């Protein structure tokens, strides 16, 4: 075996080693934490791109840990779907870690810097592990690694309210973890296997068992709590609004997406479409709830008075769009859903970065205090406008393309009404995005410093990832053809095709 | 009727015990005001799941799955659920540790650890 064959395991092993290295190096000199973290995540991203290219060339990459083939061993399996997700989450993690440096100095404090980077690295490790594992129990273990790191990271802000937000998330997250554990146990009891491929092969024989139905529900509800799918989203607004900006970016773009990925993986790869359509028809129900989520999330977002909280509720609404694809469950809609996982990660990352910059410079994210902010932070507000346009779905942005495929898929499946409500949801997105634009550009605020030359624009290390993500919203939409070459096979793979 | 009740409850009483414990835990999580009691509820909830797994692997008359010399025949219990639960116990311990340290911080900041008191404190600030 050459080195390149071992790349999948490096994706997990290297960041774990790096987190220990950060701890040791941090004792020696605190300034070393950031470069180590940055280099690790960038090299992970490089490895992910190489693996994705390999997957697109040769098909699914399977790696047996320690050389033990399943069913005895644990395997890492990367196909076009999770290769795509892997590249997405590492891209966003890289952007978040570049952004984190100044944000940590400002919001976390020097005494907690080392701990912050160690936990950040562990969170990324857990999420990468969740994405590439081919074993359902391993999925749970990585989920808990990432969750525990996330609880601590949310509480690392200097605000006392962040402790409460973190505790609430801890309680709900642990209930979710417990449900996932029970569901995994049920599947093990029904099939005697833990490898995802083995389970999906053995499961059709026991489709009618109540054990399997219960396991399905436990898994879906557990991961829905983690993904903040609408009625189970109550932990989300506090956790997003009270945590440090860099953490908000990571958990809003990466963590919820990975939970959605796990949901897709469980529903389509393990249970297959035969189960959710014929044996235990849930797609209609999921479609209905997803539609409610889109509307309700957007309506509550409009009612918020705080920028970060508004964006948090907008996330609830956008998760609804992704779950909409799961409810429609045909090729075109799934392409839209997978595209929206990338699209929402990029645009929400950019929007939260703008919110973080505003907190960094102005010290508040209350909308009423931000009048005329565009005069002093022109680049940030322009980035917000671009990413916001993508959120609304104005062509040619990535947000437009994913919603276009979603609507097309819904029409193909004959869900006229739902397609219409999806468009209505986009109109509601105009409501909350425009609110900030209007306040920032057209309302006169307090006088911020007298000199006209005075600008509050943030340092380059925070501006660069934000501008890059804003431009990505545009370019990914224009060059969507290239993306579809990955997303198309991924969607047909989920539906059981080659 | 009696027989079906027997079938339903006593033949699978291990699962019923797990379910009852789980519900006790969930009740404590939802209904208790004190944050420490919530964590205790979480622990009961997790323990119920551990019991569920352990009883899955049980084989009547089975012995510990230890390698025996050639020629000795033995019936083993399934060791895999035990191994899985060892991992899950570690997870449970870590979650409890994080939760308790958060409660310490909350107490330092607000001086109370019950939900009603916390709401009052939050409203006052």
C-alpha cells in the first residue's frame, strides 16, 4: 500500500495528533496554537480534495482500519456523496479557523486560547469522522466527540449567558445521543451487524419488525434534534447567538450539515427508499414538517431584534429546505438538497462572519444600534448583501440554483402546493435579509466618529475568508455545471443507483 | 389474556425494565427544576440504554467470552454489546463532567441552579 491509500485514516488521525500537539506547543508558546491548527485543517482539506478526485475517477474508496475487513473491523467508506460533504465541511472549517484568530483574541480571552484551539480541532475531527465512517456505531462515537467539544466551545464566550446556552444544548444533545444509541441497538438486534453496507443488505428481511420501525424512529428523531429540524430546534438560537463568532460559524455551517448528512445516510443508504416509501411511508410527513420549518423559521427570523439570533432562526428555515429534498426523495430534488447543503454552508458562513465583524468592531449585534453601519463597514455590508441575495435565491447565485432544483424536483413529483410554499418561503427570506440591508444602508445611525475617513473595517485575516465566501456564493452559482458532475452521481447513489 | 400478558411482560422483562428506567430519566430531565437533578436524570436515562444493550448480548447459560484451551466447549455471551457500552459509558462520564462544570460556572455567575431562579435572574439583568 502506498501512502495515498492511507489518506482516509490520516483525515482522522492527524487532527487528533494535532490537537495534542497544540496542547503541548501551547504551554511552550501560546502563539503556536493558531498556525498548527491552520496547517492541519488546510492539509486535511487538501487530502479531502485528493480523495474526492480519486472517488470520482475510480468509485467508492474503502479503507479497513488496521487491515480488519468488516464485519469484524471498522471501515471508512468515501463515495461521491460524503466526499462532497467532506470537502464542503473542510473548506468551511478552513475559513472558520482563519477567521478565528482575531475573534478568539477578542471574544474568548488569552487564558483560554489553548483550550479553544484544542477543542476546535477535536470538533473538526469528530465531524470529519462522522462524515467518512462506514460503521453505524462509529458514527455515534464521532457524534459524541464533536458534541462534547461543541458544548465546551459554546461556553467559551465571556458572556455568562453562554453557559446557559451550552447547558441547554448539552441536555438536548445528550437526549439525542441516547436516542441514536437506542436506534443503533435496535438495528443491531434486528440484523446482528454494525457496518452500514451489511445492515442495508440484511435489513430487508426484517423490514416488518417493530424493532426496526422503533430503531428508525429513534435514529431519525435523534439526528433531527442534532440537525435542529424544526420542532426540535429549541437549543439552536441560544447556542448560535451566545457562542463566540468563530464557533458560531463552525457549528452553524458545518455541524448541523453533518447531522443532516447522517440523516440522509441513514435514511437512504441503510433503510433505502424501498423502506421509506413502501414499508414505512414517512416521506409525506417529512415533506410537510420541512415546509412548516421553512415558513416558521423565516417568520420567527423576521421578528428578531438581534442580528445573530435572526440568522440563527434563518438556519432553522434553511434546514427545512434541505429536509424538503429528503421528503420529495427523487433525483432532481436530492440534487437540489445536496447542493443546498454546500450553498447554505457557504452563505450562512459568510453572513455569520459579517455578524461577527460587527460585534468585533461595534460591540453589539442589536439591529436597532446598527443604523448606517454600511458607511463605516462598506466591504462587510456588501458581502452581507451578496450572501443575502444568495439566501433569498436571486440568480445567478448558488442559493438560486439549489432552490431551482428543489422546485423542479417537487413539480416532477407532483407536489405543486409544496413547490409554491417553497417559493413563498424565499419571499419571507427577503423580509429578514432586507431588514438588515435597509438598516445598514438607508437609516442614519448615531454619529460614529467625526472624521469622514474613519472606517471600522476589520483586519484582513477576518475580511479575507468573508469576502472569499461571498464571492463563492456567486461563482458556485455561475459554474454550477462542474458541481453537478459530483452532485448528480451522489443523488443517484442515494436513490440506490450506481 | 393472562398468557399474552405473560408473553408481553415477563418473557421480555429486561426490555421493560430498560424502558421504565428510561422514562424515569426522561421525566427527571423534563420536570426537575434543579440543574443537578436534570443531570442525574440524564445519567439514569443513559444507564437504561446501557442495560438495554447488555441484555441484548445475554445468552442463557453463557459464560464470559475468554479464550479456552483446545477441546473445551463453552457457550459464550455476545461480547460486542459490552464493548460498545464501554465506549458509551466513557461518553456518559464525559458529558456528566462537562455538565457539572457548566453548573459550577452557572452557580458562580448567577448564584442559583434552579430554573425558576435563573429565569428571575435573567429578567432582572
